[in-house]
């Protein structure tokens, strides 16, 4: 399927505009809404610091706000960090170096030692294709590290909007983007050709005074609805009020504060290299499962109480 025929899940032009507005808001405030990205970048830095090798050339893919670049540099494992982002021409973004869309990584084959991405790749229309391009851009034994939102992220908000619209409008439209589960993302790493793929998830629960405070943070993050098939009609006050009521009824703690779930899926994979561990070939085991089971069964029988 050609790029022009590929179904569009996300409106990437809208995504770029909202990211730009989010940067303006964060620059004009204390930047507290950046907590999720800062958390993800710190996690990438910690995982990289645990790897016992160096990476001369790294790319911070989708490097908005520079959190990942700072974390990579602080790890002590990286030489040069190249930031690649949709909005690096924006002067409010410090240290930007390359205008690039993370949906279509533009790097030459086998040109990079490390690619790292935080909270960006879950919003590309062709994630399998992006992962293949990332894997091809890595030199043999190069490393890919990423954090994506996945799993049950914002399921409370999705639930509240759906029920409110059904009650007030008789039908529902999507307001929260779809998120892949951890197992599916791990399978995508394998399909893209990564060696030693790993995918795991860390759940972060954030509490807010009400649904509207959560929505303000999402806008400040540039994470408002960018679905291509979203409704263009603004929500009525009645629907918004009912959604806030449902959210509080179904997803609040005893003190009245609501919960918002963010599932941060961590991905890692290596460009194949002959030095890496390989799985054993079928039939190469030195002992059969049947032999092992017979030994266990014999030991169990020997330990059974004997009749007097």
C-alpha cells in the first residue's frame, strides 16, 4: 500500500499545530504539565545508563522540549546527540538541530548508534513502518529505546465521554486516541527485525481536582484529540458537564479527586549483530523434556509416603 493510500488514524497537521501551541503555553508557564514527558525521558536515561557500552552518535527522535537529549547526555554513554523534531525551527525549543517527522525517520541506513524516543511514536499513522526505518538506520548492534503511551491510558476519560454522549446525544464519537497493548508493541519490534526485543509497562496514576483540570494538562502537553475521524462539532456544555459528573462518579477517590491512568510502555531492541545471544536451534538441547519429566515423576514417587 502506498503512502497516499495508507489509512490516516491521526491528523498529523493538527498534531503539529497543537504541539506548537503547547510549547507556547509551557514557555509562558512553569511547565508543570510537562511532568509526563520528563518522567519518560528520565526512564530512558536510566535504562541507557545500565547498558555497558557507549554510543558515539544518538538521535533524540521527536525531541520536543529537549528532555530526552538531556537525559541521554547525563547517562555518560552518548557522544553526540542529534535532536530531530517537527518543530525545531521554533526558537522556543533550545538546542534544536534537525527538522524531521518521527513518522518518517529520514536517516541513512546503518548511520546511527542509538535512537531514543519519548511519548511520540504512539501518534504516528504507520508505526510498523516507522520501526522498520528506525531499525534500518541503526548500525549493527545499535540500540533503540522508546517510551509510548499504551494499554489503558486515559480509559477513565474515554469512558466518561462515551457514556455522556450516549446519554445526551444518543450516540458517541471518539475523543481519546487508541492505544496498543504491550504484547502487540513487542510483536511489532520483532516484525521490524529487532534482536532481543523487550516490551514492558509501568502504570502511572495521576490525580486531579476534576476532569477539566486533566483536560487542561492534556492541552498543555499537546495531547488533545487529533483523531482524523473526530467530530468537528464542539461539545455542548451539557455533554461536558455530564462527562465530568460521570468521571467523578466512577473514577474518583474517597477524597473526591479523580484518577487518570497513563500506561507508559517501554520498548527496547537491537540492530542484529553476530555478537548477540542467539536462541538455540530446535533439537539442539542436550536433554529432552520427556526425560526431565520422568526424573521429576521418579523423585515424586520416592518421596511419597510408603504403606507400613
